[in-house]
């Protein structure tokens, strides 16, 4: 039985229930035990019209990347769906309303644009919805029913999902929606009985943790909550706003406090103040907001105050492309701001890592008394993956602060130079350790000092702290066949998913290719990376930015120039693009 | 030498995906590299050779060999192929056609190549749901599925296809009964001797021929068992097939203004009477000046020839359609299919 | 500087020995002798002493400028942040540990220029901290540029023909931003500062103390000690601090009345 791997899209106009239909597909298929990775796109502007597309990659194997092509298109608005037709695979299926309210000229017709091998399933969505529910509102559910029937997906997977989704709207709405779904199923079974697809093969049910559909943003918020987040200060910005919205409800429930501030500078200010006084605090922003925060972030580095900042990257520069994905803030995250102010930067690659690395960021910030930046991107933040409900590590809430010795009181030096670089930290309220933290260069006692030797020593101490942090940072992970390889591909953030899939494909073909995942962007594990590189002839670094920012950072570790695959389309990098590049580098041809 | 019209915004539409339609499309493309050409077919199947279906049922040729062209062919020749989409009306004055899903398509030239569908004679219409016909790929697959479960078959009628199917059934080791009807060799009317010869030959092959008998009743016992009364004989079979020739598939044109009898009436250049609208293949009834009457084409070669002529004439030529005189060899049974007088 | 060295040293020693500065670190601040900040510091100390708040329970959050150096001089926890950002940082400290007494301090440039965007929100959100604005109408640390509260016609190296802009009125701003406790004070009256600040710290909300002071080194034309002593006078007897309109009228008419101008709900 070949492994199932299909991408299903629902495309419509805002108001067609596109997103709801996509969500039900995700929920239903996930209930059946299949892995789901879904990424929706919304109209860019807030007003009510514009194209909505949901894309769900469904199959037996867990996926962390999306390809460009689509196998099934459910069109709730043909005019919008026309733009999706070029991405249909050869043997695709298209569901559309075959009784539109008015006649449709050839140039606007979906049926006129598809390839002959595409199976068309025309159903009167509107009429069936009207019959089943009295209005055309359930059109999307009729379409869903058609899809379920043709792909022979048991109704038991979708109907409970429909009930769950519309429960809050009342029993009548639930029943009417279920009727619409069933009407779609009945029509399709009858009309398309000779053209049904091979049934989707669902794996046998197995015991295990509950599977949930979780987005990157939600995972970050949940990770923060489970790490004992106490204060959140934030400012609305796409794509980080959902984190603030999620926490606004739940943080107070857990005894914490959330406040929307007047700008991003106030947000990071609040976070630093909160952590200074000993409470786990966080803010989430995107490129433009992050830029505003950089001065205070360097203050955190200089004054050795912890902070956790989520930078949900989007298209840049400046206001850039608010609803598109990119990985172009690496430089800013690592180096942004005045002076030698490098700080910890980590980058999750999938939804579970969003959860766990957020927890880790608090532990690192607290222990190493430094701002920790978690780099995500629009794709990772907004996509949903079907994952086991994440469980916090035992020490998620553990206080990692290195406190001063009780008998160090009178002679307490807040910025004492130590071997690890970590100086024991007293918190305001603790008697006997009074000190002032400053953004000026300072002595061990914390008083402003600009003398040459002091500045050298203190700078060195702060960097030593970073090196010490390496042992607590997640190491690079290799996915490499044994021995030497012809090509090693490095990826970070959500793009590693595409790298991994492309490299797997190359290995299946018998090519000697390896992959390396970096989640610790700064400091990075020089030795491990060098070791990987030494076993590769060529190194390719694939990322969604123009220059190759990770390549700029670690490329020098390779004995020759690293190759770069850079893309700034605003869309995730399809694995096939990386795969083609791999072939090109190795001098192979696409078979 | 006729000059080919300059075409750039032209849109030539061909309804039908059989031999006539495909030849028409190819001819148009060869003559006019620039024009937009669309083929629309109600069937979901790509171009296949219907006369190979009996061999497919017999298992002597694999499925992929029944097909006549790969989709690549249409891409190469830039012919837009629209499968599984049904034309429900044509407006010749506005020069557009309406598809079942409420789409309108404008055309500057139209070729009707919709072929025929199996005919069920009036007396048997009441049993229609119990009878299997044999025309399309889909039909052939149904036969294969049913034949896995039954051992005996009754063939009623006796057109050319029935003979080929009988051959296939015998190859599969099925028990075959045959109710030969006199007018069942339609569209060919044979001399009685030929008719008897056919019956004789069939019997020699092991077929039980109920000559001249009429089918009185068919009753379904279960999905794979039918009780049949033919004249005074009653027996049971697993499957009943009806083979009464084809009628042109032109019901959707009923209100279009075209003259339709048995098929679409066209002059000897295959023109329907409307400018830029031609018919070719099994669906056309072609006027012949010599006999001063209409003839209907049957067979693959005729369809291809008419398809080509219709295309050329659409482009401004004035070729006359001539039926091809052929002899079909069917297990020692010769049938002359050259032009004939109907009705 | 005109004052001779030994005299300065003597002045500094007297300050060092004075009881007024118990809330101070071992180091002296960088303020020039004669700077009004010493007076403000005395007032702040008096308030903390009066309320009996232990040193280690106080956090002073400062911005950038001469006023920003305050935490190094005060014997409390301190957080010397970036220019203009003391209010949001102080907010974070207070939210994290409401038991702490949190003071935000900074100058007029820090609070009305770059930090001007934070005052409205700390005020309208009524954050329970006390903000002391050391207003000497000049940028002292960077050696004498005009500030948002410098008067029109103020001559500096950066504005040789005199500034053209009109000054901001910090007391008026705080009132119109909805601050629930607004006072205007004078560095030459440390006792009054102590009294009002004690009230402000006890006030369950945002307390704003606008303190006039003099930069002896760079301002020889506007807020000199002589001028300030001449202009500053107490708020009239009958003024009702809980009357918002009266407070607004007072501030619109009178730039130099000192005392408690407004306290909501009192």
C-alpha cells in the first residue's frame, strides 16, 4: 500500500466558509489517524473580500513542509480558484458548483481551465444547501460531503468535527450543517458512483497521547504558560498578535498579567523590568517591532537582565510584507543594536519545537541573565500540525536563577567576573544585596566605568557567558548517512522541514546527501558544525532570505565557500526546489 | 487552390471525442497553427477505439492498448481537451453553446461529432434497466465486472458489435444464447441469405441461436440472474445484452434549429445549413446527390474520413463526402457496408 | 567652573557627611555642586524615611541624563535604562513584584522628548508608580542643548539665535493625560518634595511629581536659582486638589505654583 500523501485545498472568497471547511478537513482526517499539516492564506486587507485558500497536506507520514502542487481542489468560488489551477497535479480532483446563479463565460469557468486528466466533480452546492438547510450558507459543508464521499472517508470522522465546531452557535446550526454535509455525501455517492477515488486508507486506531491540531503561535503561548510565564507586554503586529490574544485570556487564569503597551519599546521595557524584579516575562513581535526593541535588548545584554522575545519573522525590510513568510531577521536578532551585544538566539523548526524551545528560552534567559530571542516565521506561526498534546518537561517552571551566596551580602558584587561568566544575581526586595544595574559599562559592583581594562574584561565576561550557554542549547541534529557525503544541506527555522524532505528524497534515490538542523543560531555549536562539514564535500545552506544570513554566520566554518539557495518569494520553500538544487549540484538529472 | 482564412481570434469547437472528432481536430490544427481548438466530450474517457472493446472484454488486449492517443498528443498539438463535460444546448445565431454546468462557450466554427448511443427498440424499452448495452469503455468495464460472476449470457439483436462481443464471450468460455432479430443488423440491412448464414456460423461456434424469435419478457431474479421468455421458450441467464445498433446522440440539439431526423441532416459538404457548423461521423446523415437521399456512415474509417472533410470544409474547402465502400470480415461472415438505402 | 577647587571639595564633604543622604551609595554622583538634583534627592530620601520603607524594597528606575545617574547615588535597588524608557521598565518591575516601591526618575529631555510617548499611557493606565521629573529645561549631560521645556528664544550652541518652539508644560500634560496624582515642586524646597512624595507613594495609582530645578553649569539665562526663587510660590490656600477643573485652571494660569495640584478621589 503506497503511502498516502495528498494536498487538499479549499478556495473561496472571504465569507464562503473556506477556512471553516479547511479546518474540518484537518480535524476529520486527523481524527482518522492521519498526519495533517495545514497552512491557510487570508485576504491581505481586513475588508470582507479577497481570496481565502486553505491548504492541507494529509498522509501517513508526518510532514513539516508543503509542496507547491495540489491534488484536490474544492472550489467555493470559481473566479478565485482559477489562480490555483496551475498548481494542480496531473491526476487531480476538482469539486465545484455546477449550478451557479448566472451563466459563466468560458474565460471565468474553472472547468474550462483544468487539464483533461483532472477529474471534475460538479455538484449543485447552493441548491443542495438550500434544500437541506433553507439557505446557501452551508455550501461549504455540501462540498465537504462531496469530498468525503468521493474519497470514501467515513462520515464518522467528519460529523463529530462539525458538531464540535459549530456547537457554540446552537443546536439548530449544528443540525443544519450536518444535513448539508450529508446532502453532499448522498449526492456524490449517487452521481459519482463510477468515479470514486481509491478509498483513503486510515491507519488502525492506536493507543497513545491525544492528537491535537496546534499552530506555531498557540504552541509558543502554551509553552510560555507551562514555563510559568507571569507577565506579558505586547503590541499588535502581524503575525505575532495571536500570541497576545491567546495569552490575554489564559495568562490571568494562571495568576499572571498581560498588558498591551503603547509601542514595542514599552513592551520590551516592561519585560526587562519584570524579569529584573524576578518574574518570567515575555513579548512577541515581528521585524519592524523588533527593530524598535534593539536598543533595550542591548541594554539587557549590558545590564545582564533576562528577557524572552519572540520574533515572528515576516517579509521585509521595513513594513515589508506583513502576511508573507521570510527568514530575514537573523542578522538583526543576533547582532541588532549598538556594540558587541550578541545574545542568545534560537529558532524552532516545527510546532512541537515552538512549544519546547519557548520553555527553554525562559530557562536560558534566567540562568544566563541575557535576552533570548526565539525566531519563528509566518509559516511556522500560522500553520497547524497534528501533534500529540505537548507535555512540559519536569523542570519547565524551575527557577534557574543563580542566586548569590547568603554570606556574600556586604561584599556583594552584582557583576562579579566568574569562570562561567554568570554572576550571581540578587533580586530587588532581597536584603543586603543592593545594587544598580546600568546600560553603561560598569565595574563588578555595577558602577559606571570606562577604563580600558575594565571594558575589555567585562566584554569578555559577557561573551564567556554565551559560550557557557552552549552546553544548555540544543545541539545541531544530523540526518546523514554514515561516512562521507557529497553534499550536506543546512537549514534552520521552518525551512528545515523542506530541507529534510528534499534530502530524504535524494537519499531514496541513492545520492549521498546529508542534512543538518540548527536550532541554536547564536551561540552556535562551532565544533559540531565543523565536524559535519568536514564529512561533506559541498555544503548548501537553504534559507528564505536574499543574502544567506545563516550562511554569513556559519559559512566560514567550512573549508571552502558554501553554496547558497536563497528565495524571497514570501512563500515557504517547496522541497522540490531544494531537491532540484541538490541534483544540479551533484550533476544529476531529474528522472 | 482554396485559400485558408487567416485565423487568430478564431475558436473552433468540436463536440465529441471519437475518431471523427479527433481527426477533425487534428486536421484543423495542421491547417491553422494559430487557431484555438477545443474538443468537448461528455465522456470522462480519453480517445479510445470502440472496435477494440470486445477484445478488451475477452482479455486479449490490455486496457491501455484500447486507447488511441495519450494526453500528450493534445498538449503537443495545443488542442484543449475537455472531458466529462456535457453540452446541453447550442445557439447558432449567437454562436455559443451551453454546458451542463452553466458555462457558455463562444465559437466561430463548430463540428458536431457526437457519435451515437445504443438503440433500444420500442417493444423492449420497458426492460431497459435490465439490459446491458455495449458502446463505451464504461460499458465494457461493467460487462467485465458482471462476467466475473455469471456463466451464461443472452444476446438480443444482432448488430456488428454483437458478433464481436459474442466472439469475446465464447473466448471467455461463457454459454451464449442469441436472439437474432431481422432488423437487428442495423444500420445495415442484409439480404436474408446473409442473415441465415450468420445464424449458421454462430451455431457452429457453439452459440444457441433462437432465430427470428422475439423477446417477450425479462424478469430479474437477482443481480446476476434473469428469467427470459423468448416466444414460447423460457430460460435463465446471468446477463442480457441488447445490440440494436446506434442512434445519433443528438437530443441536446433538438431545440437548436438544426434539422434532425435519425441524425443531423447535412449536405454533401457536411454542412448543417448554418454557417460554420458541420457534422461528422455516426451522428451525421449525409445527403447524396446521386441517390437523392441521405446515408449514414458506420465504421471507424468512415468516421475518420468525415471528420477530416468537415474540418477542411469548415476552413473554406468544398469537399464532397463519399462513403467508403468496405468489407468487414467477421469470422467468415462478409457484410457489405457501402452506401445503402435506408427506410 | 568659577568656584575654586578646595571650596568645591569642602562642599562635597559637607554633603557626604550630611544625614540627609542616608539613602545613598558610597559613591558621589556626577552632579555639579549647586545642582538642584541634590535637593530633589534630599526630598526623596525624606519621603522614604517618613514612610519607613526599607532600602532593599525600593527600586529606582531611571532614564538617560544627569537625572539618570540617580540610582548610583541612592542606596536602593536601581535600574538605569535607556533614554526615555524609565516608565515602561518601572511598570514591569512593579507588576512583577507589587510589594516593591517603584520610583521612575528622569529629566525633561528624557521624559518629554524621547520618552514623551510613554507618559500618556502610564498616566491613563494609572500604573502604581511614582514618577519624579527633574525639569531644568536643558540637556545638561550632553552639555547644554535646548529641551522640550526650554522657553522660546532660548540661546544655546545648537540654537544661537534662540529657539523658536514653545515649551511643553509637563504638569498640564500629566493632567490632560489623566494622571490621578499631579504635583509641581521645586528642588529648593526639599521638605515639600518629601511631604508630597510620601503622599504620592501612598497614593494607589500613578503619581507624577514635576520638579523645577536649575542647571548651574549650562543655564545662565532661564532657570537660574535666582529666577526660580523669585518665580516659585506656594499654591493658593483655597485650592481643592480633588477639583480637576480648578487644577487645570491653576496650571493654565500659573506656571510656578508648587504643591499638590490634583489628586483624584481624595
